[in-house]
């Protein structure tokens, strides 16, 4: 029997380190990074020196193949959700949506850029439909529609462990909402309203490889793009919702109260801290490494374990005794990494993402203030990042006594 869908880390547990040393060491690394950059006001990279991400695809054939992959993945989710078992322990749809598609977007986007923009069946459909003269998106809309979608998506993620058909209801409602936006604003709506595309695009700005002006793939500074691109309105709120959802999952796994009100409280708390810390709007991109670190640590378990379960279930997607992939009865490797290696990796991802946020904030401040003023301006942001890190470390590795 396959276990029910786990929203979060499957291997949360204590590290062989005293809690005060763990928390103090994590915070010390972050404060050390802030101290080392306090007297440095480095010059930000110019747009001409920052190469673009590997994606979007330059070849029409590559773009078509990516769209086919996206459509097949979506069908693999929709069909079992529609006619497969209602029990999430036997239906692959929830795991394919949350552990494969959503969790997999993180590493794919961090490597190659806006992956979902290239794979999205919705964008492919919008391109096929075409539109004569769609309305322009309202000024200041930014990614606020994606923020609303993130709140709904997070709620569905928590409830999907109770009923697989809920995935179908969500996808149907989500598709209708996106098609309505496309009908009014054309394909440009998806850059504001499609949560998957916005999430992938924003994280893709951190991609360490890209293409130069001649199309050659080369390494690029992971902070270069974030210092040379505009900040969409609503980005801090989007990061706060997703970070708050991750903290909520960690809290539930640590034994703290759960439920819709608790989820909302974590979102609001994250928003109060992170949005307030980026009132100088030019600091908002520095929240993306925080999101990347929190999400990478949070979804490491699902990527390593739940994807195995999804593959086994996909071998018999309708609960009829099939073995399409030859995986029926395959043993799930859990834990997937020996000893406490997964826990140390999660800690490294958490600390690394938050340290990168501190470094990026320093680069974003370059040229705006002198060293002393820059430190004062960044202080609320550094405090917020430190709070987010300590909260995540405590929930994942310490928890209530």
C-alpha cells in the first residue's frame, strides 16, 4: 500500500547537533555574510554584460517539443484525476501535480530559465487562437493575479491529500480562469495570471547558465539578471504566500496546529515580515533567493520520494491492475539518501538561499547610497531574512519540545 500524499518533507527530523548550535550557526553564517558585505558597495552589472537564460527556445522544433511535453504531463494528471480511484493512495494525479510538476519546476527553472513559459499548454493554445487587438494589461497589475492563484493553489495542495478528484476540479477552474484572462488580454495575461509561469519565470532569473548575444551557452552570474530587470508589482506578496505555505507545512510536520486558519496565519505572518522589508521596491528581487532556498529544502523530500510513488501509481493509473510502466510493486526507496545526508542538504539549501539574498540586496543597493547609509537601508531586509531562516530551521530540524 502506498502512503498518502505528503505535503512537505518526508524526512524531517533532528540533526545530530544541539538546537542552540544549529540555530546559532545558521544565523551566524547569515550575519557573517552581511558583515562581510557591509563595507563593500560593489558596482552592479550592466545589462550588456548579463546574458539571457537558456530558454526561451530559439528553435521552433524545440519549442514544439517542449509544448508537447507540457501537454502530455497535463494529460497524465487530468485523466487519472477524472476517471482514476478517488483514494489518493492509489491515484497518481495529486503527486504528479504537486511532487512532479510543481516541485520539478524549481530545479528546471533554476537551471534553464522560464521553463513553463515554453511548456505551457495554455500559452500554446493562446498562440493558436490568436487575437486581433487584445486589451493592454492594467497599469500596476503586476503579478497580483498570480498571488491570488497561489493562495488557492496552496489551499488545494493541503486538501488534495483527502480526495484525488479535487485536483480535477482545481485544474478545470484554473484553466477557465486563465482562458478568460486570455480572452480579454491575450497571451500577455499569462505573464501576470498563470501562477506556474510566473513562478518559473521569476525563479529562472537565478539560472546560472544562459546565452550570450551570439547564442552561445555560458555561465552567468546568478545575480546579474536580478539587478537589471524591473520588479513586477505584487512580487513580495507572491514570495510571502509561497514561503508562508512552506513554513505552514513545516509547522504541521513539527506537530503544531494545522488547518485553513493556520495556513492563512502563516501566509499573513510571512507577508507582514517580507513585504514590509521590501518597502524600497528595488529590494524585492532579493526575496527570490529566499523563495528558492525555502522551496528547495521544502520539496527535496517530494522530489526524491513522492516522484517514485507517482511513477509506481502511474503504472496503474486507473486502479485496474495494469502495469504500464513495469513498476507495479516496486519498492520505494525511503529515505532516498543515506544517514542524515538529506537533512544536511536541506540545511545547506536553506542557508545558501538566504545568504544569496543578503548578497543580492547589497548589489541592489550599489550606487544608491554610501556604505553607511546602505547598511541602514538594508537592516529591515536583513532582519526579515534572518527571521525567515531561523523559523524554517527551527520548524524543520528542532520543533516544539
